[in-house]
């Protein structure tokens, strides 16, 4: 149940404050709850890196299923809320990296340069894709598959010191089980 502070009223708030409230409700608060629960920084860094790496998968709409599969396979080695949150945050990057993955895949497979039209993605989504559009998606998948390990490693080593610092500063000072109980009580009191 949302409280009054979390509601986004687009009609009455024409000054853009709804963006700040949306960011706090959907990104900032969940992220800080994750940090405060006392999870290991390595696990958080791994999960965040995996979430972004899967989040930039070049086929739109598939990333949620990939993350669900990763959580099922990795189980306790992966922190599911962090994985899903970073997957959500990486959504704009997914479309932004489609062309670079496509060009990398073309270069790696020595395929021809495919010119994409403005409605090529729409044709692919509606099932009216031509052979060249499907080939371009295959090139993008190859590009992502080759780049994914490097993206994952780079993000892991970038996220590790960030999460270590955040856990030291804002993390649980007590037993994680007790901290979860305290956070649940705090959420219920709102």
C-alpha cells in the first residue's frame, strides 16, 4: 500500500517534482534498504554487475526472464533484489547499446553492414521482421555475448568499492536477521 508521499500526481505537479518523488520511491529507497540489510559487498557487486549485464541484452522484453533464470540458477550466490533493481535501471542502456552490439556482431562475424530503418524494431516486435532484421538481431546477440563477460567484470570491479563503502557507512551494525526485523517494523510504522 502506498502512502501519500509515494503517490505521483502528474496533473497537479507541473514543476517536475514528481520525477524526484518517483526516483526516491522506485530507486533510492529500495537501494538503501538493500544496503542496510547487511548483505556482503561482493555479493551485491556481483548481483548489480549481473543485473546490468543482463539488462542490456539486445532483445527488448527478455531481460526480466534472464534475471529470473539467473536467480534460480545462482540461488544464494546472487542477491535477487539487487539484480532486479539494476536490471530495471539498465533499461535505457538496453536500447542505447543495441546498435553498438549490432556493429560488434557484424564485425566479429564478418557480416555485411545492415542498414536499419526507423521502424525495424517495431517490425521485429510485431512479428513482421524481414530476414535482414532477424540477421541484425543475431549479430546484436553475438556482439552482446562477446562483450558481456568484459562488461560484467568491469562493472563488478567498479561496484565492489562502491558497495564496500556504502555498507561500511550505511550498512547493518547488528545481526542481519535483527536488522531485517527492524526494517520491517519501520516500514509498517509508515
